[in-house]
């Protein structure tokens, strides 16, 4: 890679002093028309460009050598040696004031790559600093030359303001070696395209300033803007230099539309500088905007590449969903969750990957995320429909994306929680089942009874809430004592199986205690429940439970029956059924009684 070397600081300051002297001497020699101040002044822009690139503590060398240049210029070609003590500080004051103000406002000396920086540069370097220095300079010139104060002030202010706006950006680009590096990065097609545009700028400028009859100063602006759009700030500065140089040379030879204007040659030179300054103010902000957009685009590409790399390296799938539900981006992990590649997922609607019964749940979470930007909303759903992966559980954490208060959709991370969910469901089932018989346990039974008591009758079978039967095995303790608990467990399992055989789809059989069972006859009348209970009781009495020794045993059961009354507490209904069971036991067992 080519290494661009810059001269050492003392050498750079000395070279700056020489260029400063040549620019100042040329301005005074060729653009001082009425014995007062020069109508063209770009030397201050040279010094300002240098001061803007250095911290204040390193300003001494550039100011020293430019001060020497001022002394030589004032004494040799200016208003005389006597004016040196008064005019030298004024000439140095202007770039110093501009550099200090820019540093204070912008935090650095010069920023012409942003629109904000350009506006402050024009205001401070092109207006404020020349105004301040012009107050003193006009007084010095009036004292030593005798020229009118106000005309010299106006000429100084205009010439120095235009000179700063014209020269400083060019000088800053030359001082900064980055332009050489930018030029070295241009490809062959860039060199050809930008070179062709520079030729177009040159040809147009020569045509406009060589001909005299037509006032067509606007014509060079088109190729200048095109060159700026194609080549950026470097092309903008180059086209300004080309137009300014050609315009100055041909105008000095009496050619071009500037000479159509009435006025002195000094006034015409100011008019030419004004035109070039307007060109600068047109193309440099365009270049600044393009530079900002390029920087933003590069940062966006870097951010997007980094985001995609990180997203694709995660086991969780990352998706970006638009306001209409369209998937705008999906990381590679989505393939393991949906059976489809990320490319196939993008462009689809997010709800296509969610089971229909869970889509309202996900839509609610989506709305909640949009209503609370910055907060994550977590939702669990079943997905991977019609992809061959099968029914899976997923957990999504979604967060709204907003810009300037406008919703741009949501970004979510999705993980497969099927194993965890299946374990949770398994544990939930186990917590609600009796491990010996596989029936619902007391907890599940009470919860079901409570829901039934509070339910709307219209939503129940036959519009009725149903009946509750409590079944207790007669003399079960004797079986345990005679045959042992393993046989007792075998009896309980047989009774549970027989009860389940008598159950309908909307009935519930539960084991709520040692040898105590409950049956909820959903939607049944008391008469129907009584008949079903007696059939079950007779079936249990007829049941023969085989033992390992080839023998068998039989048991009987007593049943208490109570109606499920709407809005009555579940435990109260259970108490009524239990009282009926006690009555059946008291009256001799193996019978069914109805609660009073």
C-alpha cells in the first residue's frame, strides 16, 4: 500500500509562509485598483486552513512565518514599511478569530463535510471574521494612505469574506493528505468518469468566459453539480478551482459575461468572486450531503452485516416483521424451526407459521409491543404448521421498532421450547393425576367442580350443571389387613377401571382419598345420575378381582349423590354428597342415597 508522507511541522510552517507571501503579494500587485485595499484576498484562507488542522498550542510556527510574510508583503508591495506594526496584526487577526470561533462552536477547527459545519464556516469565516478585521484594517489604510474609510471597509469585508470561502476548503483539502488516498482508491472507471466530467467543466467554463455577448454564468453549474455527485468533495473543489481559474484569466483579458457589467475593474473582480463563491456554496453543501449519506450508508452496511452475522450465529431465530406482518428478515436458525430456509420465510406473513388457535394470542402480543415501544413482550405459541416439522412450542420475545415516533414493525427472537413445554405439561398432568389409578386427583376434581359451578348453563350439556356422586368402598380396611396393601392397590385399580368404563366423554372420575372416589355426571338430571350410580354400584358388586394365588375377591360400594347447584361453593356441594354417603353407610352399605 502506498504511504503518503507529510512534511515535518517546521518545514510545513515555512512552506505555508512562502505560499502566504506569494498569494498576498499577487493580490496587492494585481487586484489593488484604487490605492486602497486589494479586491482579491485569499491568503487568510491559507492560514485559516492550517490553523484549523492544529491544536491551539501548535499555532506559533504558522503564525510566525505568516507574520514574516505579512511584513515582507506590506513593506515590499503594500502600503509601506511604516504600516507594518499596525497592519500585520490585523492581517493575522482574521484567520485567528475565525479558527477560534469555529473551534468553540463545532468542537474542532473546520468541518466542511456536513451541512451544519458548512453553515457555521460560511457565517464565521466568511462574515464575522472579515467584519471584525475590516473595522481595524480600514482605519489603518485610511491613516497611512488617506483612502475613504467606508469604501475600504466594504472592499475589505467583501474580498476577505469571499476569499476565505473560496480558498479555505481548497487549502484544507491540499493540506490533508487524505485526498491523495481517496484518489488512490478510485478505480479505473472512476478515473475515466471523473476525468470526463472535469473535461466537461473545463470546456463549459472556457466557453462561458470566452464568449462575451451572452450572460450565461449559470451554465457551468450543471457540470459542476454532476461532477460533485459523481466524485464527491474532491471533484467539487477541483471543479471550483477550474471554473475560478478560467474565469479569472479570461475576465482579466476582457472576455466573458463579467465584462458586460458596468463598473470598475475592481468591482468586476468582486462580482467574479461572488459568482465563484456562489458556485462553492452550491457544490460543497451537495458534496457534504453526499458524504454524510455515504458515511451513513457505510455504517448501515457495516451494522447490517454485523447484525446478520450475530443473528446467524445464535441458536435463537431473529426475525424482523413489518407493520403489515410481512417477515422482512429471518436468521438462518429459522430453518430448524419451520423447515424452511430464511429466504423462503422472508416475504411471508408471520401468522402463516403459527397455529390458527394461537394466532389471536400472537396478534395481541404484537399490539402490546407496538403500544409500548422499548419494552419486550414475551408470548408462547405453537407453530411450524405445514412444514413437515410437526407441532412444536415456541417462545418469542418481541420488541417494537420506531423512528421519529413512527412504528416500523417489530424485531423478535424466537426459540424452540418444545422440550421444556412438554416437560411442563407432563409435570402439570402428573400433579393433577392419581399415580396409582391414573384418575384425576383431588386437586383436579375440585378445580373442575368449581368451574362447573360457575359456568353458564347454556354452555353445558343439556343446559344442566349435572350431579356429583361420592363412592366409598365398604370394609376396604379389612381387605388391606387380610390380604396386604398390594392387593388393596389392585382392588383400587380395578374399581377405577370399572368406573371409567361407565363414564361418558363429559363425565369426570377422580380418586380423592384412600378408597374414596368421586364421579361428576356432567349435564345429568338427578334421576339419570341416580340410575347411573346404581348401575355402577351393581357393577362393582358383581366384579371379581383375581389374586395371584388363583383366588378372587369382591367388594361393594356405598354412594352419596348431590345436585350441582349453580353458584353454590364446590366444597358445599361436596359436603352434601358426603352427608348422603354417610347415610348410605349408616343404613347398611352397598346402597345409594340422595342428599336432602
